[in-house]
C-alpha cells in the first residue's frame, strides 16, 4: 500500500469512518452473465431522492471513495443526476459497467464530471466466448467500442476479467487487447456464490492446475519469482492476531439497490435498511455491523494458526458464503494460498487442509493434499 493510502486506511479504521462505499444502483442488466452474483428481488429499488439523501448521509459520515455498480448502471435514467450530486459532495467516483450503452456524449459528460475510472467487464478476446458468458450477442464488440469511446474522451478505463473454466486460457489475449486499447486491465480467479447463497457460479471456478499456471505468470502474480516467506515452525503463531480480517464494517460497506446496508458486497449480512434507518445509525449501532467489526484474526478458529497465511488473502465474506461460517476458512482462499505457496517454492499447507488421522495421537497431523 502506498504510504498515504495506508495512513488513510488505518486512520479511517481507527475512527470508524466509512472511507469506501459501494452502492448498487440497480439490479437490472442488459447482460445475463453465467457467473453473476446479483439476485433480482421484487422490492422497489432506491429512488433518485432516496439515493441523494443517502449520498448526503454518507458524505457526512466522511466517505471519500464511492463506487456505483449494479446491474448495469447506465440503465438508471438518473445516473448522471446521481453522479453530479456525488461530485458536488466531492466523492471520488468510480463506475462499474459493461459499457454497452456508452456514447460519445455520455463519455464526454463523465469526463466533465471528473469520474475517476470506469471498470468494464471483459471475459475473452474471442467474441464467441465473451458473448456466450454474457448471453448477449455482439456484446464484446460493443463493450470494446464503449471502452474506446471512454478512453477517447479522457476517462480512465480498466478491463476487469474474472477467470473461469471458460476463459482461463485466454487471459494473455485479454491483456494484449487492453494494451492495444491503451487501458488498464485486471484479472480475478475468484468466482463467488450468489448473494442468496446459490452456489451454482462456483462450478465455473478454474482448477488447481489452471490456477497454478496462472500464478506462475508474474503479470498475474507479482509475488512470482520473489523469495518465499520463511515457513513458521510448528508451534509458532501469526504475528497479526490483533489485526482486523479486512476493511468490511471498519472503513468500507455496501448498500444494495434495495437499500440494505451490508459490511461488504461480498458479505451478505443485512445490518439494516437505509429506507427505515439513517445510514449513520446502522453504521454505528447495528448489532450485526458491530459483531462483524468486533472480529479479529485471533477469533478465527482455523486461520489464526495457519502457516499459509502469508500466501492467503482470506475474504471473510467468501468464507461466510461458502461455508456459512464467518469465523472459518474460505475453501477457495485455501486453495489459492496452497497453490500460491507451491508456486513460491514454500512447503506450507493451509491449516484447513491438515487433519488428524482417526487413530493418531493428538499431536500428529496428516496432510490431505497432494
Ligand atoms: S476481503 Fe472480502 S469481505 Fe473483506 S473487503 Fe475484501 S471482498 Fe469484502
Ligand atoms: S489458507 Fe485457508 S486456513 Fe489458511 S488463513 Fe487462508 S483461509 Fe485460513
């Protein structure tokens, strides 16, 4: 973390300031992506007036970074009104979009409003694969046109690509595409379950071997080629037991298109609804929010003694969605940590993959991984 960002992170955690707020403006979308986590409900989405009040409240709470996402944000007729309001409140605004509805006029307006970045989901450089993922014919071509239009208007663009079984072999082509366009790009091998617990998207996750191959590429894994962390001895404990697992509920939160306030978009724990209760009251007093905020690494029953933690970016939301246990490991993160350790030449094994054989004495452990 650069120095100023690190200072901001620690300061906001200490002062309970929701530095980063992610708001889904709508669950409607003009694509039907096979891995999407969104769940469309029958409840009405927040209105323009409700969202403006929310933005006012969030500004008073000290928020700096604001992400508008969805669904497809450009399906909201009031998007520019909301962005204008957000910029008047001096938020640093970032949008997530598939860019299908971008026009030169919209791109110019985003630039004039000072939107920091637009993240565009791209699944392949091959239209057959991308359009199969989105279930929207012609979507790759249109999304790339949108990206180029934004770039030409002077808006920073980043192509985001979740790696799945269907596209893992193509990340180099996507990187080439981004380079030719002159835009940023990023990859994420973590496909999550849906927010209602439906685990069907998890079947799209890449295999251990595919993950190993991807992590051997320094462009995807900056740690690749660097010396491995020294594995702790069998009785050693982590040095970060008093740390928080992540910023969720401490300096970051998520508000759904229906007004539910949650610690993070990846952690579906509704702490209250901004339609019924002001933002600040939920943020400071909701029992659910306070429970998540009270958790420290030492409270995690398996991860607190895990030798593979230097290779792990455990996501508590992921652990909750995958296993129902906010205090436990996330099997997907364990898998990632194991492969990351192997790629770095470290022999450590995630604590979740160690178990006592039934007849063994209490001190012995057996590896259950290859
Ligand atoms: S680690 Fe997971 S729960 Fe925590 S902020 Fe990141 S995505 Fe959200
Ligand atoms: S590798 Fe698994 S057990 Fe170890 S810290 Fe990460 S999530 Fe926890």
